[in-house]
């Protein structure tokens, strides 16, 4: 499963803030922090996943590393509350541009796997996982924070990958249509 990090500032009035509420450029907005909290019960419902639900509770979680070229902490902070509740370590060993290496690590990790990533590189990551079989969108829109991309490997079909999307619908104004 791949998600985009939660909401960031859009150049308007809303600004990124750290946990103490101090304006910080490379952080989530207040709505982003709320989404990070809401994702806990989205991915780990107290009563367990409903039958047939396309989302799974992750056993492994990856998030983009902060680097001097891309110092954002948004990907990490989006999955940090979920990881804390699940007692799962967030692997922050891969940065934007290292999608092939991340894909290899995710495929080797205990599944289900959740990856929180920068939206402009999510299609590259999906292609790194599924290879030429990937039949999803070529880009992730700037204004979408509310979708989960799901890649499933069907071993019975020779390891062929399927792609689907699931709308989170956690907040008012989240959209229910796929990308």
C-alpha cells in the first residue's frame, strides 16, 4: 500500500507546524496532523478490518528520509502515530530518487507493507514494485492526500501484479473518486 504524506502548506494562509505548533516549512499542516491521527484507525481499526476490506493493517512501514535536498519530515510524521500504536519501526532509510532500492526493501519486508512517500515519485515507486505490469496513473495530483494505492501480487497468476485505489474518506472534502 502506498500513500502520499498528509497535507502540507499550499502557499496560502495555511502553514506547516511542528508538534508544538511552531510554524515550520517542512512539516504537516494542522489538517495533515489530523489526517496522520485518523490514519491510525483507518489502517488499524479497534475491531479489526471488516471482511472484504481492501486495506490491511501493515506489519512493515516505510517513509521517505529527510535529506539536505528534500528536508521534509511529512512522510515520516504521516505514519508515525500509526507506527507507535502498532509498535512497528518506521524504516526511513530511503529518500526520494531511491525508489528502486525502496521497492526491493519493501518486497523483502514482512507484509502487508505501507509506504508514505512524496507524491511526485509515487508512480515511479509503484513501477519499481510492479515493473512493466504497472497499469496505474502516471502522476499523482498536487491536491490529493486522500487515496491509498494498493499493489497486490497474485502468486496463482504467475506473480502478476494488480493495481487498485481506495479513497480514505476521512474528512469533509476528501473525495471518493480515484486518481
